[in-house]
C-alpha cells in the first residue's frame, strides 16, 4: 500500500479543497531531486508502519491542512529515528484511546511513552527571512544623511510592497531636515505590517546604505510560552493514564530551526545554574559544567509538573541539497521520579547529569555536540 497514490492529487482537486500553500500539494507536484528524495523516504518509512497504524498516518499525511500533514510527518520521522536507535515501537498512538506511542529500549530495560508536538512558524521561515532581506535592501536605497535602525515587530506578509515604506521614510527624513527636533523615532503600521525606526545619527554627506542596525521579530518568549502550554497538556494526559512506571518523553518538532539560544533552554527547563569553568593561560576560559544544585528559579523540570517527564527532544527539520536533515538535542530531566538511563539517545547530542551525581546535586553537561545533525534521507 502506497502512501501517496497516483490519483491523490486529482482526488484532492475533484473535492475542491483549498490547496494554496499546502505542504502536501507542493510535495506531490514538485520534481526537484531533494523533493523526490524526501517523498521516497516518506514512502519507505510508511512501509515500515504496521497495517493497524497506517490509517492514522495516512489520514494526516494525505491532508491538505498543513497542521495535520506536518504532525503526521513529525511522528513518522520520530518513529523512524527511534527504530534507528535500536528501540522497538510496542504501541502506536491513534489519537483517541492511545494518546502516546509506547517505546521499548530492550538494551536499557526501560519502556517510555513518546509524544510528538509539531510546530509550524508563522509564515514560511525561509521566505519570511528572504522577504525581510529584500525589505532592508530596499531601505538601503534611500539617499540621505540620517543613519537609522529598523526593528521588525512581526514577519512581513507575502504580498508586502517595501517601496511604500521606503517612500514613507523618505518623507519623514525630509520633515526632519526642516524640523531637527521633530522626533527621533517613527512607527509604521498598516494591516499586517508593523515596523519601528529610530535615528542613529547624521552623516556628513548624502549617501545610501543608511540602515545601521536591523532586528528581526523577537519570538523567544512567545515560543517558550507555547512550550509550557504543550508540556503541561501532555503531562496531564500522561497522568490520566495512571501509569507512573513509564516516564513520558515529549518531542518539540519544528518545521524550521528553533530561534532559541541555549541559555533560554537552560533557564526554562532547569532553572538558574551556577557555572563552573576551566581556565588556562593558553586556551582562556572554557565552560565545564552547569550546576543546578541550588535552584534559583522554578523551571519545567524541577517542579512537580516534571516528575513524570523523562526528557524533552528538541527536533528541527532542515532542508539540504539532496534531502532533509534533523537537528536533534535531547534534554534529560534529572528530577524525573524514574529518570531515563544514560544510554537513552546516547549517540546523539544530549544534556544530562554527570555520572555519579544525585538529584540533590543536579550537575548537567552536554555530550556529543558533534552529533547534532541526523541524516533522515
């Protein structure tokens, strides 16, 4: 049984479904080598799914709704990765009576529940950043003597015309010529466009390339808030199962790279750490460990909510020339009442407690940072 039948596209068209921007339709109609490789890989992964679980995956992966399609892809990709790690999928989630997949790690004598939560950033990240670059290039065409900063408050819509904003800025600069005290700050709002500008200084002559500083939308707090909502909901569902013997592993799977620095992840998942460093006269300062023994702030892992949360996997889909890669980080939860063994995803990039430490000590360290990328196709 094929995942994408020969008649799937015509069936979608005959139903009159809206297909603009559909991931599925794009996958079916495009014929670039990387798309063919991606499509073939999904077909192969689907063939490894038992017959009883195929309706669950096909209903999602044959949907023109991007949220359903990408959720199906994320689960299918994670199941493939789990098999590669030598684990066994004993039970597949079905979206109804079985909210999670049940995974067995035979060599570690441990079962755990797996939940996959998919995220699609607002707009297409690649095209959004390209549109933003074009916008900055257009603003750099302005010839004047005011250097200025640009802060994009939200990603630009696909039909955005940057020349409109450029002309508005030119008018503002001309007014400042006649009234130097007319204000150093401006804001442009129109529909889905929201940009802020501030004057940085004045050049000695009229020139172009006047954008001295530019900042993309800051989405960190919004992303972490969404993480908390998802992890709270999943731990509540886990507790309703009444099976505290098996910890829960949640995968936060993004359609693009997470725009989050590691320090945000430390604070959010572990709390505020004390730092330990190695010093040398030749190599300078090098971080050694992060010590969470004295919790300076509550976090997802160190509160009661995290008691059943064994680990969180941060997964990011990355396109490459001949297929798709996965950037993967495994964050162990040392406060889990049944912590996952050290061997869990041991061949991948992990942040986990040092060997021999206790939950009261809580010292964690990154390992295998060179194994951040997983080749899916």
